[in-house]
C-alpha cells in the first residue's frame, strides 16, 4: 500500500478495531517499514487522532481518548449497525436519546453509499420493533425524520401531505423551524406562509415529506422555544391530570422500567414515588403495570376506578377460551 492517504485510513481502521497493537504487527498489516509506520502515526496525530506510543522492544500503539471526538472510519457492517441503532433510538427506545439520534442521522445518512442504504432499508423492512417499553403509539418513518431535520438545519422549505385529526387531508408548504419529541409523538414546528402563521404538525400524520431546496430567512418564533410552542397548542385541547403513586420497589429499578414516561423520586431503599401528567388515565394504568411491583395510588381517585375496570376486564379474559366462551362452573 503506497498511497499515504489510503494507508493512513487503513491504519486508523486497524487502531479503532483493537485496543493495543505491536508496532511490528501494524507495519506488517500495512506492508511498510517501522519508519514509515511512525510517519503515518504522526500524520494521524496532526489530524487530531490521539495515538499513544508504547516504547521498548515490545513497543506498540493504541488509539486513546481525546478532548474531542475525531472522525470515525467504519466498515460496511458497522455503518449499517450504526444507522439501524440510531433509528431505534430516534423512536424513543432510550430516554433522552431521540433528538440527538435524529441529529446524528442527518449527518450519517446523506453520506451513506447507496449499497448501504439499500441494506438499511431492507433490514428495517423485515424488522418488527419491540422495545421493552412501548405503548404502541404512532410510528414515525425514520427517513421522514431525517428529511425534516435536514430541512430545519439548512433553512430550506419543506412540502408534505398532512392529515388533520378530523381526517381532512391537504398539501402543505412550510418553513421548518424545529423538531420536538414530546410524550409519545414527534412534532414539527414551522411557519406556514399560506396561512401567515406558525403551526405544529405531528410527524405521524405527514406523508410524502420532501425538501424543495428553496432557502428562506428564519423568522422569530412567538414562544420561549419550540417545545413551549407545542405544549401551548396541545394545552388548548386537553385537560391534563396529575398522577401520583407509591411503588414498593427501588427507584433505580422503576426508572429503568418506565424510562422517560414518568418522574421517579426515591423514598427509601425499597420504595419510590412515581409522578406523571397525562390526558388519558389508560396511560398510567399501562405505566404502573409495566413497573411489575406493588403500588398504592395517591391521586387521582378516578385512577382507582380505571384500574378496577382494567382488572375486571383481565379477569373475564382469563375465563374465556379461544372461541370466546366461558367454561361452565365446576361444583
């Protein structure tokens, strides 16, 4: 391998793939002398990669942690795994990772070779996501997320078909501002020139998302931030209820099981307090069921009634066979 650039990339790939390398092994892999290897290592250092050298007869090299994350070199399988993992995180599987995952996707997907995009699409097409914590909420196409995020970042107009809650559908052309993951859904905050006002759009109701390429000058948002704008719009149409329960399990265990869907505070080694705001009492029933521990409802009283309805429904289901008939009582 005589080309210095290709050799440096190959050296970087080797260093990223194993923690420690003997100098002779690296030189052999690259088919160069130890002197040339030292020059290549120095070239990587100049590019910001913190390569540490171990002196001595058994000396070698390792890629250490640096002050900033340098560009990574990924093989095909690693690139596919990275994109698929980011798409799963963008769906909200990991608390707090949805928005950063979308930002990362906007950087990775545009530079992904066509052959790898086909592999990612094929894998996603035959994969049924089943995260340990999922409410079966509306699904958002990761490609649509990436398209919207790129339009926001590049201040380029976006067009799509939108279906309102009433079922009315129509075409929209907007100036995208920010993406907001809120609760179980993604929202786009954008200025709608045709209506002369700001709007928020649910991404699961958007189809045919495409950037037009036309740039626009950003406008001041009439709210503290995009999340506050979405919340203000939702508050006009819902009545939120504060739910509180004491759970007989350690706070760390409960946090791991409910993720970002509730706030959990420690009340002792084996007890915690769970709080959440919701517009549907069915949702906290699911949350408390996922905790898999004894609990006591503090508020509201209506939640106890809803739990009773669910428990009776489950009890009736236990007595039915596959055809929906109940067996005759014995005795």
